[in-house]
C-alpha cells in the first residue's frame, strides 16, 4: 500500500506547494488571505480523506499511521519506507524506530 500512499501524498504536496508559497508571501491583512487559506485547507482535507478511506490515520501534515493492532506503524512523507512504530496514545513525535529483530513480530501482527 505504501507506493500508493507515497504517490497520493506526493501529488498533494506538489499541489500545496504554490499555495504555501502564496501564504508565505502575503501579509496577514491581505484580503486574498482567506481564499488562499481555504485552498490550503481543501487540499489537506482531500489528502486526509483519501488516507482515511485507505484505512490509515492522519497524525499531521503528511504524517500517517498504519494500524497493526498494537499501535501504529508511523510514516511521514517523503520517507521511502515504514521504519517507525507508535503506541496508540502517543504523539507522532514519540515514534520509535522499529528494530530489525522486532520487525517480524510487528509485521506478523499486521497481517
């Protein structure tokens, strides 16, 4: 599933980049600010909705959790693979590197 997730996320990242650039170059009082922010929110909401339909949990912008029954496999764009694990009640920043010796146990529980 990760190749699909990476592709969809990369498309959203590319779509969002010019919007982020506009926001960074606008003063807060600019009357176009609300329209640009709405475009930003639409892109992020569409991405999150696609990820949820795939059964994933968005934890933040371009951050996802793959439920394995004991917690989440944690992935963040542009990582090439899933290398972290996250307990259900932990914050995404608390993710832990999956040790090679434990990978088989985690992957076995995910199947």
